């Protein structure tokens, strides 16, 4: 994904490419996006980087205002969407921008999406928008590149992750029965990293088999 963001090859006439990361809650979408957002190569490539959480009910005005305030680092009292977008356009025109919209879940209309991203059509070529979402429909509506689908962790990787937090990678397993119980717990997590990590931290405080 970093290579795509830094590539000069764009599809169609879009100035701003859109990369979508899709997966169920807790699978690691935001973690992956953060790794990409913080990558040293990305840091030096973009003039402006903005991260916006869009997990609440998506309203074009609200999200645009949030983006503008993140860009300017100042509160905004503009109440008209058109004026708001013109102001945002002024801020991003001619700059290479990376916008990350985290946890978008209810963009159902392509026209609505085009309105939201219209100020970014004036960015410098090579700008990018990264979106994380649980919805396949959202991904299909907004992407300009193939979406990235995150799959659950395999069983053995899930166990390694749990043991890292619960047993210091296995060094704290004093009772072999605990591993049996731990692996049963891992199977119930269905490969979701957030669930595995959370339970691993909890199990660390319960070293007895009965607990």
C-alpha cells in the first residue's frame, strides 16, 4: 500500500487515488492504516497528512468541517457546506495531501462521496485518500483501486499472539494445562486480533487453571 501511495502511476484522470481497507471489527484495519500513515517514506512524501475518525453517522458537512479544522488546526464556524468546501479547497490546492478516513460505514451513494472528496481534486497529483470500513458496499462505492481485505489470523498465529500477552511468549506457562485452555479460548476468538489481545492481557492476571 505504501508503494501504491508513492507511485506516480494513477488510474484514469483522478488526481487523488483512493485505497480502501475492509474487514470485520477488531481485525486490525486501523492498526494497518496507522502503520502506513506513520511510515517514514510516507512522512517525507506528502505535504499534508490528515487523520479523521468517521465512525459516527457520516454527514458531509460535519466530516468536511472536521477535516478543515484538522488541516488548519483552528476551530471553524462556517455553517454553509459550499463555503466550507471552498475554504478546504484553498487549503489543499497545489499540495500533495494524504487523507485517512477511519471507520467509514454508511456511504451508500457515489454522488455523496464525490461531493465529500471534491475539494481534493485540486490537490497536487499523487495525493491519496485511505479509508477503513467494515462494509463491502462502502468499499465498492468509493474505491479507485482494488480493496484490501483483511482476513482472520490462522490458529497458530492466534495462539502466538495470545501467549505473547498472557504468558510472555510462553515463558510464564508453569502449568501445561493452561496451554490447552488457552488454545481453546483462541479458537473461540475466530482469528480476531483485538479479541485475542484483550483476552491475553486479562488472562495474564489469572495464572491458575481454575481461574
